[in-house]
């Protein structure tokens, strides 16, 4: 039986249970400390950094694992975050010392300025880490830890979106434990986006349960969409880029004009994401941001929740923009007068739903700034 020292993220019991795939009883955990090491937060990310720090110690727990399969699950999860088992001596609460497996990076980092605080981390990142682990542990037979590591940004975005969706639906009137029965869940694909299938039943309006049906969905995340508007010029700013799904679906003109848009990063609000994306894609600082709506873009096919905005800015101050090369973005920026925008919508020249929605909202409210 292996004994493992748990610290940092895995001291959060719901996360540990998700990784091990079983319930963990409190009496299984023994308090312990690892000397001459420290943990620090990584700002803006649901991960931590392990540091070599003489005189410091890390508080954690020692747990005996039931069998080799539990160690394998733990090792798979930790390896995705660059952590690997190392035999080290820890000190138990009664002062006894024992050698256990400790998961650490191959190279310890230098100390940073934000020490890890368990209670703060759990409050801010705990639910996101659990949702991310749910996807990671479903891939134990399909992906390698190195592949998981490369997919972590997308996994974290989807996890944060899942947590945000749960918060949005706190006023729901249906009892999902009574009205939906999930028979099986299949995770077919996990990369920047993910694809899932479920065999499920739902309660129909006549009160009976539906037949068991198989349904699939593309799992995306939260997105922020903003249409910049310059009241002095009475013009909007749009971006054009190649959209592979249009081409894959048979469209002969897969370069599409759209508002500025991007996924909301974990720990980021849609408003912050909107400002960030306008700077990245259009080189523009917005002076004000106005919410248009929060909508599901295609609820029969994907989980994408979109926060729509109109932003005010002075286009004469715009820098280059063009997107981020490391994200493969090749973006053309265009400025279109309001009347030309409306004419393009009426004639079908503009085909992006978010562009149409934000433009129609602008048409109703533009008088406020003119």
C-alpha cells in the first residue's frame, strides 16, 4: 500500500475524491508537513507553484492508497500539471517522520510574491478545479498526461464556464434529480473544444419520462462579444477572419465579418474579457461598455454562453490590433458607417448572428450618444 503526501490543490476533499474516483473518509487523512518547501499561487490560473524554500514548510495530509489503480489515477492527474512522485520524508502531527510519495515538479521554481492560502484558493478556484478534474479523469484511457497538459487552457475555460452556468441557474424551478435521468456519459473528444454525448431521459410536459435518448453537444465555454461604436464618426468597428467551421460546413465564403469576440478566461469576468479582446484584436481602448444580452448561441448543439456588449471608443486613437500570433489569429479590422451597417444587415451581407443582434441593439440606443 502506497502512502502519498497531499498538499495544495488536493487538500480540497471534493477534488481528491474526483481524482481517486471514490469517497474519502476524514479519518483516512493524517496531518503532516513537508520541510524546506513552499507553495505559491499562480495569478489568474487555477494552479499552484512549488518552490524550494529552506526554513519553510508545506502543510498537508498523508493518505494511504487502497491499491495501485488509485496511485495510477493520482499520477495521471498530477502529471498533467507537471508533477511527478518523489520519495521524501514528511513529519506527522505527533512528530514522527515517515517516507511517502510527494508529487513535485522536476524543477522547483523560485518563490513568488503570492503565498498559497488553502482557504482562499478553495473559495476562488475550488469548484473550477473539481469541474476540470471531471474532464481530465474521463480521459485516462484516451489521452496521455502530456496531451492533457497541452489541453489544460481549454479544459479550464470549460470548467469555469460550467461553474458560471451553475451560478446563473440558481433560480431554476425544475428538480433535476427528479426530472432528468442520466444513464451514461460519453466524452468523445477533448481539445480546445470538447464533444460529449449522454444517454438520458427527461420529464415531458405530460409528466411522463421520455424514452432513453442519445444526445451530443459541443462543449465550449463562456464568450464575450463586443461591437465597438464611435459616436463622433457614427461608425462601428468589425473584424474579419477565416472561420474553419464555415468552410468545413460547405460555405464558399468562409471569411466572416463579426464583432470582436473571445473566450472568457478562468477567473475573468465577461466585461474584463471584452475590454481585453478589443485591445488584442482591434488595438482600441473602450471608454464605456454597455451590456446587450446574455444568450446561448445555439442551445440545440453547444453549451456556449455569450455575453453581448456594445462599447464606446474613439477610433482615431486605435493602434494596430490584429489578434495574437500565438493563437493563430489573422484578423482584418474594418470601420463601417452606421447606415452602411444597417444596409448590410438588410441585404444579408453580414451573416454573423452576434453582429446582427448587437447592431440592432445599437440601432435602438444609438441616440443616447449622438
